[in-house]
C-alpha cells in the first residue's frame, strides 16, 4: 500500500477552530459528595460489629461456665442417686428384713393362718 492510500484510510479529524474554546480547569475543586460521612458511617458499622462480637463471645463464655457447673451438679446428683439406690437395695434384701423384724420382736409364721371376722361372708 502506498502512503497516499494509507492517509486516505484514516478517519478525518476536524481541525481545531479558533471559535471553539479549549478545555480549562475551573476553580473550586471537586463537585462530588464528601467522603468524610461515608468513612464515619463505615467506621461506626465496623465498631458496632466488633462490639457485637465481643458481647456474643462474652455471653458464650458465661454460658460455658454455667454448663460446666450444671454438668458437675449432674454428676453429683447421679452419684447420690446411685448411693440411695444401693441403700434401698440393701434394706430391701430378705436377710436385712428378717434381722429388722427380729429386732422388733416379730417371729416367723408357722404355717398359714387366717383371720375370720364376725359377720363376714366366706366360703
């Protein structure tokens, strides 16, 4: 391709006219929204989140201590229940019942005996 042909393929650029003013910087700075309120809002949200996490963590730790105390109480009550169950089993044993009846002056029954009440219907 020739140089002349390459020049013909370029887009036409309008020449800058003297009537069209050039770009210039106006005094007064930016016209966008100020950043300070947004930064303050973000810091407040982050601070509130951190305080919330701190309170949540503290509450979980307190609950953990309460749970440990309740588990210890449960273990003590289970031990007490096992001890009382053992005592009931010992006192309900036939040998123990016989020795306590002896101590009260009771004697073993000699055969069967029936109590007959006056006026009671029976066979």
